[in-house]
């Protein structure tokens, strides 16, 4: 197994020193192309323009992260707080909210669990925190979302995708894809940092966060279009106690879960850091009836190798590369 993992790292090493032709990858039937945080390589992450860009490209799944405001709204963001590396106060808003440009980044007053939904609307999140890595990312307007880079609620994203499916600004193929695109929603609970969500979660039963998430899914009748993923498996099993029909994805990095155990508890997908993968592990996961969808793969050579090994999908910042779209 270690030799296969070393082989994967070798491919990554070679790719860092050589350009790989933008060939079109041959994707297996029903292969899941997941736009990471929308399309982070192309637009500021977890924003309407990022999700619109991913939809324009034709992804099968929008991957995203969720947190919970102090007044109980599910919002879409990766970090547990608002930071100046990604956001600043929107000068067009006069909402009273902390300024990330003038506060210590670790300050708890920027935790989502300490901010109201109204306060989160004070921010414009169009900054690129890793310009050296995401050189193609830009914050220009898109045709439907325009220049709207506010922090989204999950409810807003669901509504946006519904509107996209009926928009005259999109092609027939794009509209059709939007009617069936999936949502891979990460709950950002942390065992070692309960304040990241800050609700009444007891570790077994769903907290207010999970229940609010399930209510939104029911409101939009998206039960058959969502996957819920987490590194904190307690959140997954709590959701499974309420609704056994929603597919669950067990995220991992640096450790390999017991495939049969997580499948028995309700997981349908194993989503590892791609560097942890080997052909043998993919076979083992498949034997436990788990799909294997690694994160976050941005190099075409690595994509090709993982497809050859038999993964069921890939989470990527560059869905255009995976789909072979200019």
C-alpha cells in the first residue's frame, strides 16, 4: 500500500516540474465531478459567483461548507470565523459589525457563532488569500450573480440554483444540469472546538445546527439532491438518526477509518485526502459498499491516476480541468 501512495506522490512531484497538456480526461459513467467551495481556483470560494461558475462548467455536485450564526442561520463558509485574508467590511453597508482588517484574526467576536445573520451581511468576501496558488482566481462579476460576494446562507444558495435552472441567461444544457445538480454539504463541527458551531449539540443527538440544516433540505425538497459530509462523524450519525435517507460522506486525512464500521453507521461515501489513497484502499472501501471521492485534486496527472485506480468522483478547485472545459 505504501508503494502505491509513494507512486501517487511521485506523480505530484513530476507534475510540479512539468506542464501537462490540457487533454480531456475520459470520465467513467456516473463519475461525480465536485466543484470545491464552488470553483475556488476560478472565483473566491463559497460565493455566488463561484457556485455560478461551477454550474456554468457543468459540475455534477457543488461542494460547500456550513456554519451556524448566533441567531440560528445556516451560512456557507469554510473557516469558523471571518478573516481579513478573505473578507472586508462592505462599504455599501452600514451594519454594525467587527472589522476584520482592524482586529486580531483569532478574536472570538469574528466567530460565526458570535455573529448575527445581519452582521454577516456586512462583509464582502472577494479576496484571494493564496494568490500564488490560485493564480487564475478573479473576482469579476458573473452573468447571474453579478458582483455579489456576500456571505451566503444555505437557503440563498438553494434558491439561487433554482433560479439558475430557469434563467434565460443560461443554455438549455446548463439549465437542465442545474435541475439535478447535487449539494455536498460539510458540517464544520470540531470535536476539539465546540465553539466553532456553539449550539446545544450533546455529541449524539442532532443539535440546532443539524436540525436547521435538515429543515432547509426539507423546505426545498432537496432530500434526494444532498450529501452531508463531515470530519466530525458524530454530526453524521446524529443526522442519520433523524433521516436515514440522506447519503453521508466520512471525511478523513492522515487516518483510515474502519470502512465496514462507518458503513454500518450510515456512511455511503469515504472522502479522504487524495494523498492517503492507494488502489488497495479503494478496493477495500468498495467492498464495504462505500463510494470513494477524494479531495482536493487540482492536477490533471493526479486526476488521471486516481480515475485509473477506480475512484467514484473527485473534489477539485478546478472543475474546468476535470471536465476538459476551456
